[in-house]
C-alpha cells in the first residue's frame, strides 16, 4: 500500500463521511419509527431538534464528498508516475477492480446527498414536514453507500503496489503483466456529436416546458441524469480530443491539468451542479399536490430548474467553444 | 437570492462582532489552528518542492543505464560489453562511465568522483563542487592530494570550481581525467563502472532494456522513468510517514476544538437564549455558529499556508528538512522553486479544516437547540 498525504486525507474524509452519515441514519431510524407531527410530547420535540443535526451532518457530508471527489481524481492523476503504463488518472484507476467503482460511488453519494439536502430545504418550508418519511428513507439508502465507498476505497488503495527499483534484486521487468491503462474506447465522432447536441436540445426543451407545467418534472429528472451520462460519454468520445488536439487521447481527467488551462473544472463543476439541481427539481415537483407544499414547490422548482438550465447551458456553450477553438479536424 | 445574500451578510457581521467580544479564547484557538495548518503545509510544500527538483534534474539523466551484476551485487562492466550494446536496434550513443565514491577521512565525507572526458582535463587536473571547495577551503590553482589505492599520495590541481547553480548535483562532485581516475582507484584495465545509452525513440526505452537483458544476461538496465518513480515513491513515503506522525497533533487539536465548541460559557448561553427570545430560529443560530467555524478556518488556513510557504521557499525550510531531504556531510545548499498545487491544497483542507468541522458539528447543534427559557432561568 502507498502512504501519501492525499491517501491519508482521502481515508480521513471517507471515514468521517461514513461516520456522520451512519450517525445521522441512526437518528433517522428513530424518527421513522416515532415521528408524529400532531404530538406535542417531549420525544417529538427532541426528534424535531434532531432534524437540524441530521441536515447539518448531511450538509457536511455533501461538502466533504465534493472535496473527496476532486482529491480522488487528483491523487490518481499524481500517482500515474508510480505505475508502469499509467499515463494519467485513467491508468491508475484501472490498476485494480476497485478504482472506477469507488469513483462512481463517490459521484452517486454526491448526487444523493444533494437531492437529500434540497428535499430537506423544501420540506422545512412546509409547516407539517410532509416529506419526513421519504427523506429519512432516502437517508437509510445513502448510509450503506457511504460505507461501501469507504470499503471500496480502502480496497483500492491497499491494492496499489508501485513498481520501484529495489536496491538489491532489481526485479525490473515484472511489470509486463501490469494492466496497462486501457483508454476508454472512443465512439465514432459524428454520431456521438449528434447525440450530444440532440440531448442538449432535449434537456433545454424539457426544462423550458417544465418551467410552465410541473408534471414534466420526472421527465426532466430523467433527462438531467441522461444528459449527465451523455455529457461524460461526449467528453471521453470527442470533446477531450478537441481539447488535447490529439485524435487518440480520450482521457476525461487530463482536462483538469493546468497544461490544458484546467478547463475540466469549468466543465465538470457546472455539469455536476446542474445535474444535482435538475434531478432534485424533477423529484420535488410532484410534491406540489401536498397541501402544505402547494405554495412552496412551484417557486422552489422554478429556481432549481433555472439553475440547472444555466449550468447545462454553460456546459454546452463551453463545449461548443472548445470544439470551435480547436485546431483538430475530426469531422473531415 | 438577494435576500439570501443579505441574510448571510448580517450573520457574518454578527458573528464577527461576537468573535471580537471573546477575543482571548478565540485567538488561542486560532493560534493553535494556524500552527496545525502551518505544520502540515510545511511538510507538503517542502516535499513537493524536493520532488519537483529531483524530477527536473533527472530530465537530463541518460535514457538507460546498464550495470553489471555478479551474485546480485554491482560489479565493473567489461569494455567488451559496449559493442553488443551498440548493435541493439534503437540504441543511439553508448559510452562507458567511470565513477565511484571516495571517502575522505579529513572531512569525514564521501566524494563522488567522476571522469569527465568532455572537459579535456590533464592527468592531475580536477574540477570540484562548490560545497566541497568551501569545506576543504580550496580555490582555483590550489593543490589537493588524496591517498590513491596503491597507497601513494596523488597530487591533484584544482583547475575550476563547478557552478553553484548546479549545486544539488555537484555539491560533493570531483571531476577528473580517465588517467587520473585510474591512478587514484587502480581499477582493472578495460573496465567501466557502468554504461549509459541514449535511445532514439524514448518510448522504446522499455523494449531496448528488454533486449539488453536478453543479450547480456548478467546486466541490469535501469530506465530513467524508473529512477523518477523511485524518487517519487521515496518522497511520497516520507511525506506520508510525517503525516501519520502528525496525526497525533491533529487528534489533540480535534479534542481542543470539540472542547471549545462544547464548553459554552454562561455568557454565550445567555446570548443564544436572548437571540432565540428575540426571534432567531434554531437554523439561524446554527448558521451563525457555522459561519464562526468557517471564518476561523479560513483565517487559520490562509495564515498557516502563507507562513509555511514563506518558511519553505524563503526561510530555508529548517523545520522538516532533516526528515524529508535526507542528510549528508556535504549536503548541497539549494533553494526550492516556489509552486502551489491544487491537490496539495485539497489534501490540506481535508486534513485540517475537515476534522475541525467534524469536531464542532455536534456541539454547535447542541448550542443551537438550547431552550431560551432554560438558559435564561439557569
């Protein structure tokens, strides 16, 4: 196993996130069993106070998860010099079976925590906390994921054994069987680009329709998730090629390097935020039927949808600009 | 959105004045917090700087070094090996190197002695590194004699001192002619210490190394990439170990932060009670307390980081240098190139700010959910 400060820090984050979410879900279990909004008992009062603690803990977990996501990719990137055949983070994540699942779990926990916090925000505005059971049910789903993330990440880092010159026996060429960074296969650029822009059009159209009629909500949520997936595929399939101006370099992580103006941050952060907002807006929208949320939901949903549309808009505009700016000719 | 921002502005405003009211207590915490960030960032900045320096130096290292091994130990390489190496496809220039270490009992240090054919030195001429010149108090034109392997003293004339810009490489270096080297160490004729080769296409270095291992079974080819990897691993490990050691300090800090946040003074409790009585909600108090933590963290983080930056890059990095740099009598005197790295800042945030937040979350919540009447009555 490697011990680097970043790995120590990542373990620290994963432990504290799993710890806080488990603590929160312990309280959540009690709330699910004993919650009775009509009761004025001391227990109910205590439970209501606990809800503040849970939302604070979840807010912390969301921030920590974002930090850990960034740090994880950066660490994989910086470790690439340690492994024969790994040119960047893709190679390092491919070293054992736990690299990419850990990354995906981090992304999943990030989105779920964001949805939870936004649900909580809407719920707190309803006088009778109508979403309490849904919220704490969701929390019980997040908790095992954070534990799984901790386990996967530990397994991943434990499985990293770097190839270095050993001082006496010099086993130099044991690395041939090392899994070489399998660059993700590129799609044919034309259909990929077509799909990317059709998806862009769809998201914006559904988003605008959603702003008028709330029943488009679930479709918008699905659209945002799909849009996120398509965006990632597009980044790997052709967008990265345009940025690197190299028809064979598909890495989605090298975009974060200073050598490419760290353009990855300007792409990924709005994309992640937009997906989180859009997903939450779509999930929240159906609750406008609940009496106490009748007035709250439309305003909240409109705000979130605008934020999502702005994020996606920024992402698509920046992508188009990157394609136009590039000297690479992919569609000849 | 603007009401949200206004609200946060007022909260920050209130928090700042509340912090000012309890100056001594908060300054104490701030001091410890800053010191913690300073310690961790010093380690990170220093090792990052050293790693970068090593990588920059190794950029000029040969593509492949070939050594000869006998019974697993490094041995002298016969000159007859150079020809088969030259014949390997893809190999550019090949030449044998003569170098070694010389223990000088006068300064109780090892010199690196190396033959530099490109300098055109006469048999008794030498060039020496700046640190060595300083320690032996030598200048150009001075004579310097070393006992040779045959037992006789070998007089050497200093004809130049190596540029101090390359001090990291040349601190303990002594360059001389092949004839001088052979009379100093008396090695068997037609042998070299090792051989270096250039590879025309650097991406083929690995294949070339495989061919060498196949053609000369007793050889040990070392790639530049492997040297870089080893340096990286060494610094990563040292850095990681210092971090693990410092975790005890971190734990102490977490306990302090928890204690500070949990032990509200009577005055603070009354303050929260009054705020709630005049209409503040639990959420507002929570937000105010979180702002308090955020402001403290930001101040401590920035101050600690800037201090560490100054200490490492301009103050000589006295603090962790012996652990991270390694140690030697003839240690080069060099200055690191300042640089800030995103990963480093993220890791620092994760090991300093995050534990502080974790430690204060529950106490903050406890404070925010206190009943106003309970506090006022108590």
